[in-house]
């Protein structure tokens, strides 16, 4: 049985301009000791999806189910959620400088986390535990640094302190919300290695939210690609990188800079911008940016269906199930499907995409 099983989760926010449909019927599961990477552009619903599990989306209207270790988190009262937050499910936020209180010492904040969930722990015991944790995550001279303020730590050290706080109560699940975004490449690699080591030591499940496919390649077992509040594709890491089906996943992969590229080669961006979650386009939300747009894409929203051979690889796209991968054969399948399924209206959309200024050198060129 999965540690976390999310089914048809929907999160919306009423505003003066309309209802923001931040998460639209997302389902996924995470097992103990495994890592699920959730990737997508900014505004795809990644952070709202995970924060809604812990009641951290004030004003949000939430429906669906999110069963964690036998308890449905959706609709759970705040007192019960407080017992789970931090102790059973920990969160590592994107910016540790704003997550750590600037007026309190780092060690004090870790101690507060420990004692909030275990009243039997004394201040001295909690301090010793904080020192132990800071050393465990690689903070040099932890007995001295435990009395430092957040501004006295570097960016990488602050993130290590946040990880120390997250693992202080041995949680069953850690949600890491873009924990390496503000860090340089060397420190990013160190943080990812640390997370992997901690996960292996404690058999903790990990939800890694990121827009960086390089991070996913390093740490994830399974991947869910999100677009406009929905899951566009779900598969193992290997299938996502070598056998992508959804054009959005394919576009993300092809837009990554490669070390083998010749000097002067242009990057291949995905044209256009993500849609407004208040005024979503009809049909497939990706169709205004999709080089493979067909008539059906303009009116019918595709659901996740099995593609490939394994059965666990699922994609929400009207392209043929066999059109997976980055090979010439797969591209020929996509081309034939487009030729058969595209009439004048879809052709006009494709022409508008191709005419966009950023289309030169893009994945549709």
C-alpha cells in the first residue's frame, strides 16, 4: 500500500477576476523509500498541489482525497493537521531565508520544532538534538553555529538547516519544494546528495517539486509532469527521459541545453506562455502552444491513458499511444496522426504558433 495516495485532487481560489483553477483533478501515489518528482513551468500548480495536502492554502476550495498512512488529509481539522505537519510530513521550502525567522537563532528554531511535537523533551535535550542534526547535514562546527542567526549562514547552509529541521522528527514523507533553485551548481549537487543519503538511511518517501529536469534525473524514481493544473504525463524516470509521449514533456526535454551542442547553436524553447488558470482554453490546455495540435485537441480534454508497453506510463494527449520517444520513427507516427486529424481550424492554430517571434529555433521549427 502506498504511503500517500492522492485521488482527483482539485484546488481552486475564488478571486474578483474569477475562479483560479490551480489544481484540476490530479491523482498520484508515493511509496515508502521512493521519490516522486513533480515538474512543470511556474504556474503549473506544483506548489499548490502539495501545500493543499497540509492545509497551507488559505482561501482555497479543496476536494478529492489524499490518504496519508490511512488518514484522509482533505477536510481534516487544523488540530489534527498540526499533529501531522512537521512530525509525519515535513516540508523544505524554496527560500530558506524567508522560511527561517530572522530574529531567532537557527538552533532555537530547530528546538521549537522538536518540542512543539514532543513536550517531554527538555530544552537541553532539544539543543543537543539540534547540534547533532546540524552536524548530520554537514554544517561545520555545529556546536558553535547552533547559536547563529539565519543571516550568518550562507544560502547552502540555510538550506541544510531547513533539512535538519525537516528530519528532526523522522518524518515518513518529506516535501521538498524547489530546495535547490537559489543555489549554485556545486551546492545544489551537495544538497541532492544529502537528501538521497537521508532518504536511504530512514526509508523516507520524498516529493521533489522542481522545474529543473536535471534535478529529477539525479534524484527521482518516478516523475509526474504538470501543465495548467493537471498531470500531463506520469511514468518512471527512464520512460520520461527516453520515451516521452506528451508534446509538453518532449518540449521540456528538447529545451535543455546539451554539452554536445555546437557553438552558436540556439536553444529550443517551447513557444508561447502557460495559460491563465482563470480563463483556460477549451479542449487540451496545451493546444495553443502545441506543434502537433489536431482538431480534437481544440474541443476535447484528454484524460491520462496508458502508452508504451509497461502499462505504468500514462499520458494525457490525443497522439497515438505508440508515438513515444525521440526517434525518427516516433516522429513519423506523430506526423501521420497530425495529417489525419488536422483540418483548417487546427491548421490555423499551428500557423499562429509557427509565426510567433520565439518560434525560430524552437521545438516546432
